C-alpha cells in the first residue's frame, strides 16, 4: 500500500494513469491481506472470518491507502503553493521531494490514529453486530 503513497508524491512527474494503477495495486494488497487474515480465522474453532475480513479491510484501507494518500496529496499541494514562484522544473522537484520526505513522518501517527478510531468507534459500534 506504500505504492499509492509514493505515487502520490510523484503525481506531478508521472502520468495520472500511473497514480491510478498504484491505487489498484494498493487496493489489491488490502483485499489480499484481509482475505488472508480471514482465512486464518476460519480455521480456528471460534474464528470470526467475516468480522476479521471487515476489520482488516477498514483498517488497511484507512491506514495504508486513504489517509496516507490524502496526507501526501495535501503536503504536495501546500508546498506547491509555497514555491509557486519558482521555475516549473524546480517547483516539481521540490514538491515531489517534500511528498516523499513526508512519508516516514506520517506513517506511525496515522497508524496510531486509525488504531484509536477502530478501537473507539468502528469495533465497538459498527463491528459489534458482526458475529461470524
């Protein structure tokens, strides 16, 4: 799912279809991870594969695709506004570099935030009725 985050940083250097394809790759990873974890749950006597699939799908979708992609997009947009008076090549390099440099700094806070969201809102309310 890091693929979509990185491609968002490169958005101004690559064709938009490359960015779109990176989201397909990331979504495929999220679905495969959710299916894999659900399959493991199905093998357990008291397993809840549907709940596990749903939980992992929501967590990964938020923490690995949606929030990082949005955050990097906004970092690049903001930096682009700040360096708008530079030449296009310089602006592009600075915007791309800032997006890529932001990635290591956003991962843990996003993961922790999604953990809190899942623990405080999604699991107790939305997933509490999924019992299989």
